[in-house]
């Protein structure tokens, strides 16, 4: 079976590799350098397991910039293009999805389109109504950056937003590629599948916010945050997971997904969803003020990424803390190996780690790292457990 995958970010490429173990997969991207890398079996994403599969496994995978090449003869077209949240429209920007659907209808109208990009609740039903046929399905992904292929090989669940033989067939494709044999499979309505994605990520954001606000309280009152979290987590209904304080939830998914779910509640009574979104901004305010209270002259920002094993700092909470410090007149120096510029958001960029350590009297890092052990006395972090949760 031929399958086209549109978009080769961590969602698209990991799904493409998963499916290419058993089927012919053609990955479509607008960036020639990504296409060349994939065809050379090199991962452009920081994901060790994904890189190893590309390098070592016999995959029926190739990449192209040509939509005709990708779509012709494909039974399924999987869309994994970015859908950033637009605060002006209060919804995800789904134009890239619509462009793909239009092209597929023109090139291969018999193909089934599966959206993996996150969309507003009700979007799939709306797009099917607009094209006059039920050709589009939604199947949410539940992947972590840096571990995307692992999470596809060992999925917590497979959800497909269509209760049909076609929906089951796509679920079977995902399950066939997985290492786990007993994967829970859930076929639902398309709108229910969209809601599953947004409510799942908003719950995770709520849990992050809860432990961050616990940490804010403890820090303000001179209490030992870790002792409190350890005691709270021993309740089996709460558990000792996803409990590590941070500068706030960030990364690509949680900020935009919580905003979209809040927008979906525009005419529905609620308090909690709004509070989750507001809490994240409040946490960043606290972190910035806590840093400023130490009266630093030069603050170093160690890494812009949200967590280890990621090469992406879109919507990173560290960026918002930086902006608050800069607005307060603090001099900033950034150490981020992926930056190829001398200045970033008004801060000097120092690629040499030793020089970076020497230039700062306080070093801010969202996640603790052994790379800073030699300057531990001037490191500011809220990380208690040394894990990325």
C-alpha cells in the first residue's frame, strides 16, 4: 500500500517511519533540505531512536517536494503540517490543511485523508461538509518531542475519529507498525477525537500548573517544595509522575492546545480552563520576580529549549521569562547551540559554554543539567527531580 505523509516535523516523520516498516511511504515537504536529508537517511530532528531507524532499518520511505509524486496512487494521505494558534482569530491556523485537501482532491480524489495536525473541535466535520464528501478523518497524536518514534512504537492508545471499516483499517496500520501488541484502540466520532486531543493536553497543562503553583507557595513561605510534593504524590490517586516544577508549561503543543480549548468554550460556562491558561502567565511572572529579587547584574539563559532531547524552543516558557527580565533592564546572555546569530531578542549569544559561565553572575535554566555542576552556586532553576516531566 502507498501512503503519503505531508509535513516532516516530528509528527510527520515519526509516523512516516512507523508506516514505512510495512508499506511504501512518500513524505512530502516544502523544504528541499529536509527532503534531501530524509532521502540520505539522516534525521533533521533531534530524536535518537528516529535517527537510528532511518540509518539502520530497511524502510520503504522516500521524500519529495512534488505533490503529484506523493499523492498519485496513495490509499491514505496523512497530514502533519503545523497549525499554530492565531490569537486574532482565536483558533488554529488550518490553512495548510485546506491546501493539502484541495491538492489531494485534484490529484487523487479517491484517497482517504487523515489529519494528524491538531485542529479545533468540530473542524473535521466542517471540512467534510465543505467538500461535500466524507473523505477526511482525524486521528490525534500523543507524541513527545525527542521521543516521537518511541511513542509511536509504544503508543498509550490509538484513536481514530471515524467508526467505520476505513477507520479500523487506518488504526490497524498504526498498530501493525507498533512494537506493543496490546495497544488500546478507540474508534470515535471525529469531533470526539478532536476533543480527546485538546482535553488530554489541557489536563497535562493543568497538572503542570498545579505543581508549579504549589512550588510558588512553598518558595514564598520558605518551605521545602520537594517534601510537600513527595507527600502529596504518595496518594495513589495522584501519583508521583508529571510533578516536577518548571518555569511554566511550554513547547509547541500545550500553550496552543489550551488556548484553542478555551476558545471552544466561548459560549459555555467554565472557570477551570481559563484558570489553567492564566496560571501559566502568573507562574512566569513569579519566576521572573524571584530572579530579580536576587539583584543579578548579568543573567545567563542556559538553553531555550523546554527539555532535554529537543531541538525546538517554539513557545518555550524560558522565552517569556527572558522577556520579563529584559523589560526590567537586566543584561542577558544566552547559551543555545542551535542559534547561529550574535544577538537574540536583545540578548547577546555566547556559543562557548565556558565563556558563558564566566560572563554571568546568575544562570537561569528550566531543567537542571550536569553541564552546570561546576557553577551550581549561581544556577537558578525550579527543577527538583531532574526529569523533563
